[in-house]
């Protein structure tokens, strides 16, 4: 049972990660109406921020007519240091708080905290949000499947348009990342549509509201030889980003994911799966 239950946690392997292709604007950009704003990642002043991230995930499987659920909740706090980089902005993140708990009727409750985590997060973020991962924290091997990395590296920084947009402006982009180790390989692809919907004033700061919609496809192949499992899921991502045009960073975001699919598991046949959850981010400067 462990193979397909842990495989459902968004392919959370930690040995390698690659960013998606460069931003590709729509052929006929919809820039919206009224005054326009250019959005791009730049080094904020001061060049630091504290990011608080909450990831809640429910994985359901149906095997032989019986339903099982695994609920995983992650709380992560990271100090981020930003610096100029030829490709955009260099980001160095240090974990200052981490707790994850995963519970299921089959495996009971498993937990990990900052004592199980080692290493920094090192990224390069292009002006429009193209992420290249250089290093990421790793969890102790006994609980490695509970890590929120590398996927969370791509959740922090949404893609931005390569042209000024106004009210109602729309841009599209695709984020792809993959991971591989000795016994597994996974790939995730999300085609996003972003819409600038207006402004909000939070603590005296004017933030830009960006609506987010995405189409997700995931595949995870795990195991060796006759014990090879093949998981395929697809679904949607919906939510919003509040963009701080003074800091050139996201101030807050919430992205909800709903996916369904199957896992071909040796000895168990076709297992129906569903995944639902939300990633929430809050930045403090």
C-alpha cells in the first residue's frame, strides 16, 4: 500500500528539479483597459522577506470497492534573501519553521519537523517568474515523502506577463517541473491563465488582484521491474494572487487543486485516486 499512497503526495521527491520553459505570451495579448502596469520580479528593498506557507492535501484512493484517505498538512516558514542575478533575481531561502503531519486509516499518523530537514532553498527567478532550482532542503530518508519540495518552489512565484496590463488584462503560461531518482520519475505540467481583476488595499498598501486558473496533468512512475507502478492524474488549479507592486513580490496567494486519475499498481490492478487541497502563502517584509 505504501507505494501508491506516498506516490499520491504530488511526487514529492527531492533529488532533482528543473524549471519549465520560458514564458510564452498569447499570440494576441489581451492587455485590458485603462492605465497599464508592468509586472516583473526585482530585488525588493530591503532585500529580505519572510514567507509563511500552508499546504493542506487530502488524497483518496479506492481499491476493491473500499475508500481510503490520507490527510497531510504542512506549515513552512522561510527567510528569503534576494540578490541581483543576470537571469533576474537570485533567491536564497532558510527554513526557520517546519511541521508536517500525515494521517491515514492504514498507516496511522506520521510527522516531521525542522529537526528532520537540512539544507537551504536556492533559486533563480526570471523577470516573468521562470524558476530555476539550484538547491532545496531535504527531509530525512525515513520521512522523505512528506517533503513539500520541490513543488512548493514553483508555488511561491507566479508567472507574470512580458507586457504591461490593465484592468481585465489576461496572460497565459505553462509551468513544468520534474523529479527523478534511482527508482522513480515524475512530471507535473500546469497551463495557467492569469487575469488582472483589480486592486485591494491591505495595511495601507495597494495590491493588485490576479485571478488564477490552471489545467494540471501529473505522471509518476515508481518502482523497478515487475513492481513498476504508473500514476496519472489531471485536474484544475484555481485561486488568486495579491501582487505587491512596490516590493515586486507576491504578498498573498491561495491556490486550490482538484485532481482525479488512476494508478496501475502491481498486485492491486487499477486504483482510482483523487487529490484535493490548497496552498496558502503570506509574505511579511
